[in-house]
């Protein structure tokens, strides 16, 4: 179907067939260019969805990696505590300490009690159980998983604290083996 105006112009001799074909071709190309330049909403939505999916995948992978690292760290702490723990068999002295504002008690021998009070031994929590480990191992536990370390006394800090001049109780020394 042709344009009625084109037919009238053609009959009047104002334009020829070549000119009509050229006009149709230009019109077609202009429409084609308009479609190509105009962004397709479906393509944009698909690209946005893909970008969001990639971001969700990255976040999920990051969380999985964190969980994996935490699990490996927990295994290292557990292995360290199990290798370094000291036997408390024959412990007849009760040693009291606090864990999350609750007073807990373990039974140790006299030598272990002295080492605990001097900061040479530490108390750690492993799966609901309290274990004694050397202070060097306790320092590693503190770095890796501080919530597992229950008690590690620092003898220098306590000596500094008691050496303060304005301390009204400085002349009253507290024995190291005091139990409560």
C-alpha cells in the first residue's frame, strides 16, 4: 500500500518511482536505527538481575569462606588444648574462678594451684569442660579464640597494681595461694 499523497504527486509528475523508493528506504533505516539506539528494557532487566545474582553469589561465597576459616580455627584451638592440657588427677584443692559472672570450681593439686596464681598455667574452656594448659599455649588461644580463655593471670600487671603509691592497702600483702 502506498501513501495517497505519493500517488497524487506521482500522477502530477512532481516525483518519480526512484524518489519514492529512496524515501521508503530512508524511513525504514530511520526506524531501524531508532530501535537499535533505544535500549531494550528486557535486556536491561536481565543484566540487572545477572549483576544482582553475581553479587549475591560473591556474598554467599564470602560467608562460606568465613565459616570454613572459623571452623578450621576452632579445630586448631581444640587440637592445641587437647595436646597441651595437664592432668588434674589427684587434685584435692578447689580452685575457684569466674566464667561469665558465675563462680566455677576445679580441683587441682598444690603445685598446679601455685602455677595458676603465678600465671604459669591458664584455665581454658573446651566444649563445656575446663582444662589447665601452660601459659604459652594460652597466649595462642587468646590470639585465635579469646572467648575460650577463662583465666590467665599476668604477674607483672598484678605487681604493678600493688606497687602504686596511692594504694591505701599497699602495706597489706595478699598471699599468692589465697583461695576463695
